[in-house]
C-alpha cells in the first residue's frame, strides 16, 4: 500500500490545471515581464480596471464560443448577432418599449439566431464553418436592412445601461461583473452538469457519443443557442456602452472570441478544454491590447500583432492536441473496457479522457 499525503490530491489537481492552461500561463508570464520593463504605469489601479472592462465583451462571447468549439464546431456569426441584438434593443427603446422588455427581445434575437445555427449543423448536417458563415452574412444583412445602414442612437442614461455599459458597481466595472457572472455559469455547466459532459463526449467522437446514448442533435442545438445568447448579451453591452445600436459593430468579435478560446487551451478539434482557460484567454487579449495602446502602437499594427498571436496559438494548440491523441492511443492500447464518456472535470484540469479519440 502506498502512502498518500493529505495535500497530494490538491497538488495533483493544481498540476493538472497548470498543464491544461500552460499556453495562457506562458503568454501571461511573457507579457508581465515585458510590461514591468516597458510600461510600469500598467499596474495603476485605474488601468487594471480598464483592462477588466476591455475584456468583458469578448469574454462574454468567448464563453459561449467555448461550448461550440468543445463539440468540434465553430461559430463565425457571433459578431453579426452582436450587431443585430444591439440595433434591435436601440430601436425598441426609441419606440418607447420598457427597457427590460427591449433587452429581453434583444436576447431572444441572439438565442433564435443560435438555434438556427444549431439546426443547420445538427439536423441539416451542414458543416459548422459553412453554416455559421452563411448566417454571419445573412444576419449582417438583416441588421443593415432594418437600420437602412445607419446607426441607431438611443438614450442610454438609464441606470441599467450605465452599469452594463460604461459604469461601475461597487468600484468594479459593470461589464466585467457581467463577464464574471457568465464565466462562473459556464464553468459550473461544463464541469458539473450532464449537458457539459455531453459536449465533451461529442467533441471526442460524435458517433461514439450517439452510440453511448447522448442526444447529439439536441445537445448541438443547445450549444449553438448558448453561443447566440451570449453574443446577444454582448450586443446589449456594446450598445449600452456607446449609446448607439451600430449595424456594423462586432466585425472582429468572432476572431477575438475564437482567439481567446484557443489561447485558453480549448482544442479546435473539440473534446478538450474549458471555460476557465477561456477566461484567462480573454484577459490576456485585453492585456495585450492595453499594453499596445500604452506603448503607442497604431491600431493597424495592433491587428498585425493579433493575427500573429492567433497563428502562434493555433500552432501551439495543434501540437498539444497531437501529443494528447498520442497519449490516448497509448493508453487505449494498454487499457480495455474504458468508458467513451469523458469526465469534464478531468478534461478541464488537463487529464485526457479515456476512449474519446476522434473517429474519421
């Protein structure tokens, strides 16, 4: 019998967490080292609060995107959904709707758009890239049509708009509080609910998940619905912040959200990752943008840097995925009767599930 210290379990869990989020941790270490030497003013409390505010909108979208990418899919339409939800709320407020009702309708718009994506992927068997590319273009067209191509200004002086837009609550940026709430909900769903377990199973192998009794179609539709809902919420936050429903807003939101998810350690092939890493990824993107602004890098050059970060993140994630799959094949060769249903707690902490290898 081997002896086991009381702290061995937490230490192993911490080690798995470090392995799962090594990419975000490595980038954070490099950024912090650069910031200490280049921009000491970064650590001023007012600037740190600004970083939290900057991370909120991308972070909210990225949490919903995590649900989709865990299944091996992608959602390119979140930027267009953000724009349509924002202009919907602005137009309803201008028409005299109660603020709460206008916000609810904007959320429903995002939810319905996500459900349409899910139906196309799950029931019509359209590739996620093609389906969400089509809805991205179509929803952007709808946003331009209903606004005649112009921004819709509205009165955003109400307290709820101030809090979720540009204001503070208890000294903390309101948008960041919304991000934290959405992130906690996403973490709990993925780690403790059966639905989260099903997402990991589908990402490991959709056919194996179906044979294991997972209702794959319904699960996929709900995953895309969550992505649409979070994009709708981000649209409300964006419109509240600037007091305008802009039909062209969110043009790069999909790329930023995907980058945050990938930097956070979620594999684009699905089945591996989690919302915890996505939170770190969104924060790191906000830190990167903030540092470049403080240094004085032009917005055009910032896009070049972000593009390089995306390429590096994808390459590192692909290498990590290949190592995981080699480890799974080795484990499957020496272990019989393993379950095909991955454990989201173990996956998010960095331990590859047994028997969830993708089939071609």
